[in-house]
C-alpha cells in the first residue's frame, strides 16, 4: 500500500481527535468516530488484499498516533478547564515551564504508542480475517 494511502487511512481517525478534545459530540457520535475508521482500515486492507495486513495497519496506526499527538498538542489549552499538573510527590517540584514540557512530552509519546497499538490490534484482526478467507 502506498504511503499516501497509509496517510489517508490514518486521516480518517483525526475527526475523533478534534471532536473529543473540543468536547463537540456525545457518546454515541464519539463511538462512531472511534469505530468506523477502524472498520474502514480493516475493510480496505482486506479488499485490496495487501500482502501483509498486520504490517500495513501497524504503519497506519503509527501515522494515526503521530496525528493524534499533534492534535492533542494543538488543542491542549482548549481541552482542559485547568491545565494538567503533576501531583503527589512531584507536585511543585519542577518549574511550571518544565512541568508543561514533561506533561506535553508524555502526552505526545502516549498518543503515538496508543495509535500504534490501535494499528497493531486492527492489523491482527485483518491478518486473522485474511487467513480465514484463504481457508
């Protein structure tokens, strides 16, 4: 699958990032924004009979994770009534600027890991379905 197609599939999941971060939709629409892109990912790799559906959707998930991370950074201020802060033993230990960098850095990394995990999960489903179809 081409890099453009991988990017295009990843883009299908971006509206959920915007809708969630800006609290624009309720639970039902949010669920659709979560699941419909993933069903489309699996359907596309099955219809196109890609050679390695797991690896393909892992790549889609990685790109989605990067887009998710960027989206969360862009909407960071709008997403929170009060900005997040470290708590517990770490409360007040770091300067506000350093704390912001740490929190945003972990949020970015977490988003990339989450997107990649979603890609791995959908890739595993697509791989299994492609094997079942061949049987």
